[in-house]
C-alpha cells in the first residue's frame, strides 16, 4: 500500500530538473521521488509529475494568477 496524503501527515518528495541537449535544441527532463518508498518517475511534461503526485492523494489546485 502506498502512503497517501490521507494516511500520512508528511510525504517528502525530491524533485530534480536536468537540461539536456537535443538535435532540436535543449529540453528539460524532470524526475520526482517519494523519499519514504523510493518510488520514482521521470517526466518531460508537468502533467506527468502531477499524475505521480495524485497517486499519493495529493491534488493540486490550478491557479490563474501565478
């Protein structure tokens, strides 16, 4: 069973970004890790990172004023 925001009061994530050179220029690759379990995900799009967070019961509100 994965820890979730509803069963655990604190979840710790490590978020990393790395710039990569490609034939079309540069791009950013991200990775996120849940420290408690060691589970990791690699992503190129923000939505994939948010999907990883949602697996643990974390929901993000979209804000237009950021």
